[in-house]
């Protein structure tokens, strides 16, 4: 493979700096927790819709 640098390519030092900045970001843990909770709620809602659809089609509640 012959990879060529382009305007989107970062050097190793730039990548390490960006990672250090991200890890040092104030409020990072709370942002991650909020994102995880939002995704969890989306998944719960999706599963509930799927269960409702299955009940309508099969006339029975699926095993959980």
C-alpha cells in the first residue's frame, strides 16, 4: 500500500496532541455519560416498538 499525505493527514505528534486534548477536556466524563444514556434510551424505545409490532403480527408477547 502506498499512502500519501494529504491535507487531512495528521502527523503522529499532532495525533498525540489531539488525543491528549480530548482526554484532558473538562466535562468529558459527563458528556460521555449523557451520550451513553441517550443511546440507551433510544435502544429501549426501539425494542419496545419492535415488541409492539411483534405482538400485533403474532398476537403473542415475545420472550425477553
